[in-house]
């Protein structure tokens, strides 16, 4: 394995192995397809049945219930996908399998039938489970023994994440809103397929990295871990294996959660859920959720109480941060739900005269600038690896040629018109754009002597998130109760996305980073699962709360709806700041 790692580091692009940029582009196309499809989903489901671009005219509550379940499952299947890759397929083939399944999912959605939609979403959930955990595992393996370069590698990799999200939402959204939904869903599938091909044809570049571990390699790993434990035996803690009761509680609480996730959209969309019962005055969904929550909390408390004090305190700190994470994502993920609806129905997007020209110029710069930079990176990769992976580079070249042709057509089409209408999906790109532009500033802040503690970062992130919604609450104050449309200035939405992104940048370096520092290595897998569960709960809560937009708007006002997302994150943010001294003690010196 070390030989394979050394071989990878012989061909460098921007100081990193060329293989990193193969993964960069694979991730970029996957995120292109994922975000390109996801930004369309709520618009397609809630669009009127008749008109220039008809949709399904679902009530917003129904659409967001389905999207919440879909988004939640995306953070649960990677736990299974990672296990399958470790035990059976290896990382490389898991990535390929994931790409193929996701391509079929996008293809299914092109047909715009109810069966094909559900099938497509199911395939995307399964494919993401294979893809998401294993492509990052390849990077981790590549940099084994070269940890000093790992932070830079992940920074480059996540630029690919944001570049894919940026172009996916911009171009899939533009085609869907201007030509038809199938064009947007189809474009996402095409680039997912090209991303799979370029990775498949480059996989030999990685040697044995990411292949299924041999029995000898597994034995060697066990031997080294055993030696490490023996060396540290004086400081070692007693192990805390899962008891039979623990395993039963894990199974039952997971089953309760999955039953609720599937039942919620079914009961709303088709009124045929399988939790149609009542117990003690509570409906089946409530009983199921509460039962699962009680069992899960008992499991967590009972396991944590069996650890020694330092480990126990640190896990408690992780659990508190996990709770804050739920609140953050419940509000932050309104970006692809209620905020996208707000962009379509309540934002002044029809521009004329000077305003239209300014928007066209800004949109063109935002499109061409990043695309030119990434094309330059492609050229550098091509120079280094053409003789080793020629077919992969040819596929990448075809993909980028297609991207440039679509961008050129889009710009020419817009400048040929006297007026313009900003697509509702266009606002979704602002998060990726602000991350790319602001990340260097926040990175320098975290590396300076003014680097805040974990609790302070969480607090700042939640407060900035709430302030973003405060701007939307202020901007919609004049909209009367029950109004289905309005023409609020787009500046409010732009400022909200700016503050939300700043909040995300405060929070993003904390979660998984502190988890890896606070939890003993033997518990990382379990705690990562818990962490993804917290995000999944946040995603589902986002869909459920976003689905209340019509009820709250009719009974109170749209401003009241956004005020909820203002007050709760800010309040939780201040709680995080107030808990800073306690959390520092619980972390026992981890910074």
C-alpha cells in the first residue's frame, strides 16, 4: 500500500497527487447532479398543473414532507454503504456502484411519473449511501503517513463539492425553468454518468488503494492496533461492548425512525400511511417517534454512564454539539425548501432596463469565472496524467466541452433578450459562491490566536443563521396574511444567504473535527453514525417545519414564519455561548 501511495505522489498537480483531482472531478459531477436535481424538486412538485412549464401542484406541506424524508435518508444510508465497502466491495468499486445507481435514479426522474419519481429518489438514496462515505475514505487512505498535507487535500476536495453544487443548481435549474423539468433532471443524469466513466477509467491510477483489503492486510492492521493498545495499556480504559439490550434498543429505535420517515409523506400525499392508529390520545406517528426517542436516549445514557469519567464527559460534549447540530440544520436546510419557494413566489425576479443588464453581467461573471479556473485545473491534470489515464481525461474533456457549450448558449440567450427573469433556482448558487469566496478568510481566522472555542463557533453560527432569517422576516413584513405571491426585493434573499453561509462556515469546522478529537478511536464508527443521525433528524425537521409555511402564513403572516427561524437559532446560539465554560470542562483539554 505504501508503494501505491508513493507512486501517487510522483505526479503532482498544485502540490497534491493527480489522483486527488480525479476524485475532485468525480465529486464535482456527483454534487452537480445531486444539487441540480434537488433544487428542482420542490419547484417541480409545487408548480401549477397548467402553464408554460406545468408541475404537479402538490401542496407545499406534502412536497416538503417528501423532500425532508429524502434528505434525511441521504445521511443514513452512508452508514450502511461504508460497512459494505469495508467488508465486501472496497472503496473504489463502491464509488462506481454508487455512481451507476445514481445515474439510473436521475434517468428515472426524467419521465415525470409518480412511480418514476419515487423510484428515482430511492435509487439516489441508495447510490449516495455507496458513494458518499467511500470517496472520502479513498482520500484518507491516499494520505496515510502524510497527515500534514491532509487538511489541504480536503480543502481542495470540498472546493469540488461547492463547484459541483454551484454549476448544478445554476444550469440544471436554468434548463428546467426555461425549457422543461425533464431537461433539468436529464442534465443531472448525463453529468453523473460522465463522472462515473471518468472515475472508472482512472481507477487503476490508485493501484491497490481503495480495493477490498486482503486477509493479510487485515491481519496486519489488527496486529498493529493490538500493539498500540498494549503499549498504552497503563492508560487504557476498559472496553464497553454492546450488550444484547443495547443491540435490541438500536434495532427498535432505528425501526421507529424509519417507520416515521416513510409514513410521514405517505400519510400526507396518499393518505394511506401505515401508522394510522391512536394510543392514549396520540396518533401513531407521534407514538412511534416518542417511543424511538425514549429508547434511543436510554441507549445513549446507559452506554455513556458505563465509560470512565474523561471519556464520559467528552461524549456528553459531543452529544450537546449534536443537539445544536439538529437545530442548525432544521433552519439552514430551508434553503432548498421554503426559501426556494420564497424565491419563486414572493421575490421580484422580473428585471428590465439597467437592472436586467446588471444581473446578466453579474450572472455571466459568476458563471464564466469559476468555470475558467476549474478548466485550468483540468488542463494541469491532463498534462500530468494523459499517458496513464487517457480515456478518463478524454471523458473529462467531453464533459467540460458540454459544460462550456451550455454556458455559452445560456449567456447568448439571455443577452439576446431585452428583459430577464432570474430563475428561482439561481438563488441556491449563492451559498456555494459565498463559501468559495469567504472560506479563505474564515480559515485564517481559525488559524489565528483569535480562534474561538467550539461552543463559541456553534453559537456564532446559529446566531448568524437566525439573523439571516431576521432579514427575511423584515423584508416580508408588508406581505398580508394568506398572500400566495408578492414582489419582495431580491436583496433580502441575497443577504440572507450571505449570513447563512457565514453561519455554516462557523459551524462546519467544528462538528466532525471535534468528534474525531473527543471520541476514542475504537468508537469513531459508532459516533459518526450518531452524528449523521443528528443531521438526518435536522433534515427531516427542516422539511416538517418548512411545510408549515402555508398554515402560518394564512393564520399569521409570512414574516411570522421566518421569525420562528430567527428566534429559535439565535436563542440556541446564546445557550451554546453560555455553556462554553461547562463544555470546555467536559472536553478535558481538547481544543
